C-alpha cells in the first residue's frame, strides 16, 4: 500500500477527524476508489430511475461508465459501458429508452441483458456468445439500488443490510414512484468531508434555516443542548412525542425501531418526528405533492432517514422521497446527486410545484457544499491538526471515520 | 522503461486492440512522446504553409514549440522556438512574415537560417556564432513536410518513403498551391484511437453521411460486404471500373499502383475511384474549386489517399488537397489539424466557396471526434477488454498497433 | 532530495540562466515551496492592508490559507486559516472587519489573537486553551509585512534586513497610508522567471513605453549603453545629477545610500532619479495624488526601489507606494499581486484618479506577464539551453539564481 496512506492511518486517533493526507492526497483518493468504491455496495439510485423495460441510465464512477438498464424480463441490471469490439461507449447519452443496446461505432447489437446478438464483418470464426457486455453486480433493496464493482461482491454484507432495511424501504413502494427531479452538485471537497458533513446536525442551527423549519433541532443521533437541564427537558419532550406516535405507526405497519450503526453495521435507519406540525420538507411544512405516496391516505408528521456507508443518505416523507448519492470525482471534487421521487401519477404543475418540492434541499445541499469546501480548503493548510469530534453531536462521524480506517487496515 | 508500459505490451495480442493502459495512462503517453513523436518522421504540413521567403509557421508538439520558416535561399527549415539568451519564444504569433527573426524580449536578431547576427549588452567576449537557434530536421517529400525531433533522425527511413511517395505527391505540384483553410479540432481521446479511427471505414456507413456521398463504400483496404455473393459482385464491379480507368491515369502520368503498408512500410498510398460520378469531396460531388489543380485540365473521378504512421492522412482530388496531422496534447487530448489546399491563383468567393470546399471533412472530422471520444471513455472502464479487429475491414489498424508495439519493443 | 532537482542543480553554471527542469518541473516547484517559500521571509503586504483593529486579510500561499489580522492591542498577527475543530476555514472572505474570528461551521469563537474562547457541545473535558489557531511568524519592517512559514523562522536574517531596510521604509510612515487599489495578475510562467524579469531593465526599452516615460534608461544596476563613449557620458551625467540631489535628501533625512545585494544580502534598496522632471510613475510624470505622502511637502523627483528575495519589489515615490508580491501557484502559474498605497486622507475622485494612479504599472505588469509567459514556453522546449546573463545588465539575475541554487545546495 502507498506510504502516504499507510503512515496517515498509523497516526489516526479514533474520536478525531482524519489525518490530513487522507482527505487531501491523490494517493488516498486512489486507495478510496480501489478499496472503498470498488469494493463496497454503492447507492446509485432507485428502480424509479428505469421504470420501463428498455429504460437505461448511465452512471460515471471514477474511470467507470456503467449502464443501468431494465430488461424485457423486468430485471434491472448493470454493465460496463464499453463495447466488446473496440471499447466504445455503447450508451452515449446519460439516459434513454431503447429496444436493444446498439454501439454507435460499428453497430454491434446487444440485448438488454447484455448478450451480443449481432456484429457484421467479423468473419466465420467469431463467437458472439463470448462477447457480451461485462456485467456489474446490482441489487435492489426494496427498490433502492446498490451496485458493487468488485469481481467478488460481498453478498453476506448485502443480505445483512437487506434483512434490516428492506422492511423500511418496501413500505414506500418505490416501483410506483417516478423521479420528479434530479440535481447534480459538484463540490470542491474530498468525498469524506461531504459525508462527514452529512452525518451531523451540529452545524444545522447556523447554516440551514430552510431545513430547520421542519427538522427537529435535537435527537436522532444529532445531539442535545449543552445545558443539562435543557437537555433533560428536550429528551423528555421528544420521548413523549414518540410514545404518542408509536401506536399510529404500528397501526399503519410502518417500521420505526431505529437501526443503529455499530461495529457490524455500515447503515442506519431512523424514523424521526418533524417539528411544528410539518409533514414534508417544504418551507411551510405542508405536503409538496397533493397525491401522497401509495401507503398514505393522510399526511404524516414523521420522516424516515437512511444513511449507508460510504456514499448515501435518504429521507422519506409522506409525499416524496429524497435519495442522495455521493460520487467522488477526484481527491478534491465530489459529485452529489440528489433525486426527488413522487407518486408516478402525480402531475407537475397540477399535483406539485417543482420549486416548492425541491427548494429546501437545493438550499441545504448548497449550504453544505460551502461548508465542505471551506473544510477541504482549511484541511489543506499546514495548520490543520485533526480535531476532536463532539461525543454528543458527532458520534456518527466517528463511526464513519473508524469504518473508513478499518477499510484501510484490512489492506495492510 | 516504465512498468505500466512494459507489462501492457507483454499482454498485447496482434489482431486485437491495445491493452487499456497503452490508450489511457500518462506513462504510455510519456513513452509515446519520447519514443514515437520524438523519433519518427511527423507530418507537419506542406510547403504551401510558408509560400514566401520570410513566411513562418509555429507548431506545438508536446513541450516543443517549433518554428518552420522559409529562408532567403527558398529553403524551408525548422528550429526550436527558444532564444539562446534567456529561452524566450522568438516567434510569439502562430504565423507571420518577417525579414529576420527578432526575439521580443531583448531584441536578439537571427537570420532566417537561424544564425544569430546581433545582440546588445553582451560584452566583448560574447560569440554570436555559437548561439544560433537550435535546428530541427525537416524534409520535403514532393512538398509534404515531415519533421523529425530526434538528434539522429533516421534518414534511411525517410529516403525509403521518399522513393515511393514522392512521385505521387510531386504530380500535384504543391509549390503552386496555397492554403485556403486550416481547422483545428481538439478531441478528448488518445491519439492512437484517433489514428485507428482513421484507418478503417467499417464505421463510415452509419456515421459519415456526407463523406459517403462521394466515397466508395468498399475496397481500398476498407473491407467488403459480409455476404459472399455481394462481396464477389462488389469486387468484380470495382475491378472493372479500375481496368477502364487505368489507361487514362497512365496517359496523364498519374501514379496509381498501390503502395501497401507491410512490415517494412509505415506509409501507404492508394488511388481510389469516387462514386456516382463525383470528382471532389463535396456534397454534390462537383469540384469545389473552379480552377483545378495544375496538372488537371478536366475533372477526374479519382482520389489519391496517403497515410503515414504515426500521425497523418491526406486526400488529393483534382481541385484540392486535404492534409491532416494528429498532434497529441495529453494522454486523453489530441489536436487534429486539417488544411485544405487549392491552386494559388484561385480566389475565394470567385473560384470557390469556402464552406462548400470544407463542409464534408469538417462534418466527417467532427463525427470521428465523437467516435474517438466515446471509445476513449469506454476504454477507461474496468470493463474494457481488447477486442478483435475485423480481418476484412480493420487490417490497417492491426498494422498500426503492431507497428506501435514494435516501437515499444525496440526500447526493451 | 528529488533526482530531477539534484541533477539539475549539478549542471548549473553561475552567470547562465537555470537548467530547464528548475523552471519547468513539478519536482522543482515542490522543492521551491518546501525549501524557499516555507523557509524564507515572504513579503505579503503592508500594515495598510489591515488598518483598523479587527481588520483581516486572507492570503493563499501554495496549500496554505493564512489570516493576517490586527488585534485589539494593535498588533498584526498571522494564523493558519483552519479551525481547530474540523479544520474549516475560519475566514471565508478574502478580507473583512470583525470583532472576533468565528468559524462558520460550528461557531467556534476565537479572539483576534488566535485564542479559542468558546465552543459548544464539546463536553466537560474539552480544553479551549490548547485549541487556539496555529500562529505563523509575521514581522513588520517599517510597515512592510514579511511572513515566515517555517516552524523555526530565521530571526537573524530578519533582523539583518530590518537594520538596513527599516530606515528606508520608516521614512514613508506606512501607518498613515491606505490601499487605494490592489490588482492580481496570474501569469502562466514559473515564479523564478517572473522574478528574473523584474531584476533587469535590459528588456525595458522595447517593452515598457509607459514606464520609460519616467524611469531612467540606465543605471541603478540596470546597465549601460554598449558604446564605451556613450556609457561614459551617461555615467557622468547621472553622477552629476546625484551629486546635486544628495544635499536635498540629506536635508530631508531621506536614506539614499544604496544597499546592494551581495553574498550576505537577499535584499536591495536603491534610490533613483526619475527622468525628464517626473516626480511620480504616471504618464505625465506629475503626481497621481494631490495629497503627497506625509514626509513630503513638495514633489520630489526621486524614487526608492526595494527588492527582496524570493518574492517582492516595491517602488516609493512622493505621492504613492507600489508593493508587489509574487505568489507561486504551480510550476507554470504565478500570482503577481500589486498594491498602490496613498495617504489615508486622500479621497478617490478628488485627490486622485485611480486609473491615472495605476495605469503605468498595470501596463508594465501586463507587458512583463507576456515576457515571462513566452520565456516559460520557450524554456519548455528541447531546444532550451541555459543562456548567458549580460554582465552589464543582468547581474541581479545572476545574484538571484546563485542565491536560489544555494537554497537547494543547503538541502544536499
């Protein structure tokens, strides 16, 4: 392993942010791509991205262009986007709908399941069977898509996550949703700083005025007031609210018991109560979409959140779902892709106003972009010294950096 | 030699496209610059680029800025564009016409043959004689300029090419032509993918509608229909056309026998017949220029094509000549420079319409740009596996990649 | 040390420009940042940049963002711009005025002297005292600010410079000035070529028409005419002018004896006489500012110039001061930052016209940018050979390159 990565990890102290070079060096980035993003289950979207047979979506991760496509058998599969003839991208556009996958270079024709069915001029001896598109592991967990670029994906890890998260996701019936909007944001920051920023709400008070109109200021792993009395009062108030709400969730069959990150879990699910009567992540707290998600007949003031290492967070309310994937571009550049999903029969302009639906998180993401960028810039200086995480408010960051450093240690 | 290059070449299999890293790595690019572009004869233009004494042209190849200049003795020479005082570029503009070469920094003055004739403030002991511009080997083959950046250029290779290609080029009297247009295109692809794309027409049918209005769909090394009967019919038809045309070529003194690439030749010349009565590479097949090239009194339905490794292709019709140089910029960026030459006394707007003259190849180059770019992008993925060349239609690519791999092996 | 740097320095010949790779390679740039810019005293501005208590200025040098801030005790200090919590930049804007330094991420609060005075949610055991902003050495020499990024700044070197330059600078009372304008110019050239260009005026005649309206064509270390008789006449004329002027300077208490660079001095101060009755660096030679600098009651036709290795030059006239800092961005990109300072009570539009004040040096800097850029481009070619400095006109360059090579040798 690279010396920079090795010596950095040797100086890591749990409970503190990472040694500088793990955030800023090209060496660490190369390591991250090879041993994190090409080894773990990466959230890349949902089944709503490819609703119909023949719908495809192209995703770029590091050097890899990947086609995600729904076959004639309704299976969603992934393939490297590289023709087996001369290597050209078979799908040039980012998304589309096609009966077959045809390479634009020399018109080699592939089925939606990746098998090659036609190529001209290749002579008698040429064998189509050995020339299908190279597949990539892709799994749906209640409609959430996770991809694994390893030649030997860790299926046990996937099945463990499935057993715990599928009930949460399945409740929302993602196969009956559509993508109302997708937004890409490029942040000039290392992907781990983008993820760390997402794992705490200590920064929310001063930075996210829109989000805090509907999100609770405390709890859900996000910390408490400094003052012991205030803290106790806040805890008691929140517990009372949960106690009153739980029967309703049980009644609707909604999973609500927290799935907490620990040394065996690289994922988390938590149902939280929105504040001040809010039922959606909007400026007025009211539903952004008139047609609620399939399981809901009435607005509900809870929000389900999920986080998975290394690259995702999701927020489910009664009217829409937000899914975010973090896709590293270089050691100091990260793509943050967010999708807003609504009921498939909701009509834009009639059932929802797009800017109302997306406003809170477009603002929040941009605020977080600034925070990640100034953190990256500050971590680059010779004055950077790994600082202490707040035990109260930043324990999920410690979980993330511990997990990340573990990935490195496994390579030693 | 670099390990990436060495191990890649070890896995090369003739008849298949190159191993991934030879297209995509910085290491292979550095090798290519050092051992291909700084060792071989590179096509950099024609004598029409510097028609008059004192005309100069600056060319950038990798780190090198090179001045090509016609001297008072009518010789065309090349020099590194670096003043012998403090190293400044002597020619700042890309082209011009000057009586002397004067460095703008401290006004050192060089003759057009590179010798230093004046410098102020350098004191008594300073010797102008030892401070001429550093020369670069440059040879004209019938007016086509080939440059060699090596300290010891391979003159035997040059003379061999001269003996075979000069008759073809000389027929067109390039000293009586001018450059009507020059177009630069930057392609986000490795230079070898740009060259490979140029060496086959298997992709033409689906990608080059303009070019195929006048170019033959088969033959000239570009392959045949899959169906054996169709192939036989196409071959017989083409042979009959050639048999009828050859006496005419003989009559005019036009060389027409193919010079085929083989293990000793890194160049190729082939005269082909345009289709459907076309006599030029235009949308309607009619001449783009009223005043035909000097040797022609009547339009002629043939086109001469030349290709030289590592970086050129040329197409000669009765009214204009097209010359293209491939100039690598980085492992994933390549400059493709195309010039259209017409008779020196042809007047734009009267004798030719520039957009009519250039349309077919501006479109064709842009279509090829897209193909090279999607190939580069696909070759970058972990799903890329070197694919088989079509024996029928891609044999010139195999010649190119074999030749290229030979250049590497010579360094082992 | 890196082999490229080591072998380059071995081939260095004093009196000639540097070996190619010292100008062009990433390796040399990394060395320069580590062993020149992080070891020596770097000119970064003046006390006029942060006039009031609470004024701050952020400077970027290589990977380092640095805060320069004036404290409540009127001391000007420097700190790494990186919060001790998670590393974020505490000052996001380039300049501003604040009562405290508050990190925008989680609102940690620092005094203007860098000490941490408040952080929430960090628990009982957290010790503010150990978490102040990391300081950077910063010294004022008569109001000129010099920064040193080393952990062990060479104070002896600083005090030596102070003893010789402070009298020159102090005369101008920089604490009573303000910054009228600041201009950043990014030059596509190595920083050493930018500095070398500044250290000679051999290029001025043909390149700086504006500057030469007021600057003398000869003397001040900038060389003489080639013709021995012309040289003698020019020297005699200049000496006579100085002899006539010196009593006036003595009368005003203005230091005027040249402080020459030699093997122990990395700085230089020279008072020169402007030409043709000029008293300022303007197109008409007249003062750009009606209110002269504090020590002047009448216009004065002299100009004080200072140069410090590795990165500064300054020009003081009776109405304004120009200070320039060279801040390398990469091996082929350099930021040149220039400030024009005038009396603090001078009012723009009334007492001075900004474009009149800045015109000469904005033009001059842009002309020098072009010269540095064509030199960098020419030095990149394989035709570059270190060329001889003019003993008459380029001796200060030799001093600079000798000094620079010495810095490398000290690491061997």
